[in-house]
C-alpha cells in the first residue's frame, strides 16, 4: 500500500491561511490504513485547524468528506457537490489522490495535508516499511523477492557494497538488503543467481509521466 505521513501542523495551518471555508477530504483506502488520512484523522485535523484559527483571532469553517479512494474519478467525483461554495480543499490522500481531487475540483485550490513516503508493507502494528519504488522494471525474480532498488540505501543492483557490516547497512538503521538477498537465495538453493551480474537497469522505465494502459484488455469480452 501507499504510506503517507501527516505534514507538520504549522505547515498545514499556514497553507490554509488565505482561505475561510475549507473542505477537508479523507481517503478510505491506503491513508486510512496507515492511520493518517481516514475519517477520524479528518475530524481531528479539522477540529485542530478551527481551534488554531480561533486562537489567531479569526475563523475557519470546515466541511468534512471521506471518499473510498481519492485516486479514482468515480469516488472523487462526489466531492464536486461537497466543495460547492467553499474556498479550498485540504486532501488527506496520497500525492496521486491530491492530484486527482485537484483535477476534479479545478479551479478550486487543493492543498496536501500529507507527505507521501513510500509503497510499503505493514511490518507490525502501526509500522510500515518501504518495499517498492515503482521503478517500472522489476528485478525481484533474481533477488529472491527482496527489492534492492527500494531497500538498499544506494539502490545498487550488484551488491553488497563495501559498507555492509555484520548484516547491517552502513547508512541508516536497516539490514543490508544485499545480505538479505544472499541469505534468502542461499536458503532457496539459488546462489548461482547471486553470482550473476545484473545488467544496467533501464531507468527510463522510471521516468515520468508514466501510464498503465490496459484499455484493450479491459474491453475484451
Ligand atoms: S525492482 Fe522496481 S518494481 Fe520491483 S519491487 Fe523494486 S522498485 Fe518495485
Ligand atoms: S550496505 Fe548493503 S544495503 Fe547498505 S548500501 Fe551497501 S549494499 Fe546497500
């Protein structure tokens, strides 16, 4: 899923200063699951923003709406009516959600309340770790299902580098991805894959704007 975290409150508050009536929009999918953009977070943030404005000596009116997915027009479309007569919207969706809501509500300004951080997995309760950088040219088949692009600090495709130490990466506080790859390939009896030199990666596949066009498949009977 896509993981995103709340921006600093001061930044959100300041971004809304030019506006008096704001639609605060939650997303019922990824950001709900990662506890930053669901109905409850919308309610809490809207309340905090109104209070902050009051303390500043003025007022902010908020309206709240949470759609199932901000990144799909059939869900985001219902926001048009909700935004009627308002000055701006504040989105608690990921970056894709903010952009689709901006398209749907244009020319209404739509501000982001979250910083989208990664495509990740739930590691334990309320902890998500990045697993994929959406590079568009997946190499997991040769790396035992462990992504060196997202999980190696240097994103190297033929590792490990000289900085690996006792299974830890020299950068940050994470296991060395290439040690993990080695260990899993060994457990799978596939160490020959480890010796194979990966060719230069096609980073053009990660160059935006990208599209996933499945219209022909979708139209098949
Ligand atoms: S190799 Fe690319 S597509 Fe595959 S998991 Fe890693 S970042 Fe994602
Ligand atoms: S120590 Fe491992 S994870 Fe860290 S940069 Fe080097 S190869 Fe990548």
